[in-house]
């Protein structure tokens, strides 16, 4: 509606836009625009510094960030595994628009594959277990999706909710899978001891290198969890790359078209069922990977680790962050996984505070923390149209 | 209706039947939406399908594009029956359509909407996309060429990066046509493309439909606006209560007593409904 001949079209477009409730919105685009507009070398340097910082995070022990009540490396790993899960669920929920409330099922299948074949029933090598876990989870995704993806919306949510519970209950009631007592001795990633990295120690605003507190690179032990975090972080970067590749291709377009209008997509030549199944399988792939990493860090799993609540938290991470935007869901996962750990000191209050934080977010950022670029831009235009509409309404008043 | 100048009427184009609707009936419970309907769409023509509201026009489209299966009879495209082909497979075969109520992918850009159409014939899979294989790159390039060309043809080239839902109403209608054309159809089915248009826009649309035909496409047009249908169609088929009551060149159909009977007395209702639709 900026220039040119706009008379009939503008009016009809304005009249046709459904009125939206006023939203709080501030321009978050400014920062990202400034970053994108940087010259290429500067941009890459910035990204490089950021990546190095992320890897150094467990060594830096930054006072405000660090968790006083739990090992920071362990918290970072938990956050990273949530991020991974959120990225996987984002493919299913954010891109393809399929509400999956049983995502923990895939997480569990990945974890159980590693545990059962690595400890309980066989002693396969870790290098074999991870791909096996991923393959089995992907197959379980296809098996779940093939019959259920014919139903839509709420019905799909109910079916997937059931799936998550079925997996947990099956594990709980099957001796072969360890039943209620769970599985111990899950293999850890193989260690290679190369060198040692000292941590920092902070006194007020000054940091000193603490030579007594060192992380062995790369030893996957019990006490020091930083290496697990590095492993998960590396996996996240690989998944992010794959995510981007798929998004900017026929596959990503087909997912989005299916989400926007399934029937129209089908009539424009998109085999929607196939692409929904693909989204499900990709989501399962990433969920299973995350579960497998979780099991090999934990060393011990039982059905209690895969409660329904976890599925809800995963969906919360995606929705809070902004479904459909990979950076958004990463933020969401950080909020959902990190905040409860950071405020563990408050004990019984922490879930209450966490719940309130989610409510506040839902109220003031219904599109998520970082909504997809498109939604954000569309929102801006909607606001313009709303403003316009108010103007025209006043003019049209006599007609009602 | 007479504000729109009726263009010179070319003699009915002679061509082989591209699409044959052969004795198709479709029943929803007790309601016969289509009752032994037969007509041909000939290669290279513009066929107008008209009728009062509820006559079965959109149902007819839905049978042709695989949304509904006919209760009896069959639809043949380029000689072979559609059978139980899936909807996307029919699109790949060469039938594309637009929708009576605009159904764009609102949160995708205009260009992406058209690219989805162009993707109808693409085979890029997950592996291709992940490793950026030659096939992926070739299809992306071709798809974008097709999409940009079609958008240019419809005068949308400057709106490519706009979100579909932010386009004006008229642009959205054209974008639907662009998306359908990007699937490289042989038959383009337009479902009430002029709904909500003013006379000037209708005149532009008539010109556009002719230009589409001149690109070698066959056009099947459902429309309420008699002036537009009569002005642009080579031939017209008339449905009423699920039955075909007339077929022929516009001049003949206009004077057909059955057609006049069908439209007289329902006209007032028709206008009311049309207004309700807006």
C-alpha cells in the first residue's frame, strides 16, 4: 500500500483483513538487520567468535550465567540436548505444522536403543550404537506416522500423546527392556586424552586461571560434564546446517505449503502425505539422536526419565521460542531448560516461577520470543492495516 | 451486465478433446450434485462453465482435479481416464486450478507460492537438498526461472518478495493463477476468477484469460458474471441442478430457452448470494 494506483485494491484488502487484537511488539529486526548488513569478513569473524565462546562456556564459569547449585557443564549439556530436541520438533511442528505431543517417545526410543544394545542385551560399540539409535528412531517415526498422519490437527495431537505414553509404558512393563528398575552401565562415548584445559575462577569482576580445576580434553567421565556439552554442541551445529539446507529447498517449501493449506498444496502437486511423513521421520531422527546422547551421558536410564511432562516441555520450548524459526526455538529451549536449573536454589518455588514465566511469555509474546521472520514482517503490515482500517471505519461509519 | 464490451467472437475452435467429462454422476447422500453430466474441453479453447448457484460447477471442478471420485462415469484427460489418481498426480498430469475462495500460502512470499507450483515436476529429495546435488541446483534454477517468468506474465514481478497475504485482493487472485500456471498445466481451471472485481478489473481479466489461451493453454472457466463468460469463452456449457442443460457458442446459449428459464427468476437470488459472498 505504498505507492502506485491503489484505489480499489487497497480498500478491498483492508476490508478483508480480519481485525487482530492489539499486540505488544517491538522491533527485534534491527539487530539482525545490522548483523546481516555487515561486510562478509566481519560477519564471519563475529560468527567465529560466537562459536568459540559457546565452546568455552563451561570453562569460563561466568558468575551470572553459572549455576551455583549444580555442575555448570551438566546444565549446559541438558540445555544443549533440549536445544537439539527443539530443533527436531521445530521441523515437525514449526515447518510442517504437525502438533506432536508425544515427542518424548522418540527421545526414549533413541535412549533405549543405546542402553539396551549397549549394556543390557548386547555390548555394541558406541560408534555403532549412535547410528543404530538414529536409524531405529527414524523407523519408529515412519511407523507411527504412516497410519496416523492421515488425521489432522487435534486428532494427531491425541494420537501422538498416546504414542509417547505407550513407549514409556512398554519400557516400564517389559523385562527385556529393563522394566521399572531401568538400565545401568550405558556405554559412554570413547575418550581420547589429548590435553588439559584450565577453568577460570572469578573474584568479583576479575578472573584468574584456576590451575587446580582442569577439564581433560576429551575424556567422557562422570564428574566433569563439559566434554558431553562439546559433543552435543557439535551435533547441534551439524543439525543446524542440515536444517538450513532443507529449509531452503523444495522440501522446506513443501513443508511450509502443507502447513499453510494442506488441500491447496496437494492440488498444486505437493504429495503432502509423503512430506508430512518425511517431516515426522526427520523430527524422529533428531529426537532419537538427542535421546541417544542423553543416555550415554547419563549412564543410567529408566522409564521415569521419559514422562509425559517432558513432551509438554518440548512443545513449550518450540512455542515459547517461536515455532518455525530455528533461532527462536533455540532460545525457547534455553529458557525451558536453563531457567529451572539456574533457580534450583529456590527449591519448591522454582516450578511456580517457571510456570509464571511461561504465562507471561504467552501473554506478551504470543508469536514466541523470536518469531519467524515472515510472521514478524506480516505482523508489522497487519498493524499498518489495522491503523488504516480504523481510519476508514470512521469514514464509513454512516453505512455501518 | 452489458457494460462490458463483448469482444468479437471467434468461431468455436476445432480441436481434439483434451478433457472429457463422460456421463459423470456424483451423489452426496440423497443429493445428486452432478447427474449424468458430459462435456468436452477441446484443446486450445476457452470453455465457460456457468449455472445458477448450487448447480454443481465447483463439484465438477472437484471431480476433474481428483478431490471427489465420481459415483459413476469417468473423466478422461488427454485420452486416459483419471481413475483413482491422487490429486497431486493429476496436477502433474497437466490439470491446474485456482480456488473460488483464495487459498494461497499466506505466510510464504509470492515467489515461494509460485515456486511450490513449479516444484510439482521436481524430484529433489532430502539427500539432494542436504548435499546441494546438481539436481537440486538445476531444479532450483529452473523453478525460479519458471516462477519469475509466470509472475512477469501476470504483472506480479515486483511483488515477488512480498508475503502472499499482504498482496492486494486483485494481486492475490493473479498470484493464484501464477501458482497454477507454474505447474505447467495443459488445462487451467479458473474457479470464479472475477469474484469481487469491478468492471475495469473484469475487462483486464478477460484480456488476461485470452493471453493465457494464446500461450497454448486450454482454459476452463467457472464464472457468475455472464458478461465476462459470454465475452471471453469460445464455447459455454450450462449446468442447472447438477444437469447440463445447454452447450454451444455463446450466442446460441444466450438465446437458449432452457438457459433463460434457468436464469430468470433466480437472478435476484443470485445477486443476493453474490453480495453475501463478497
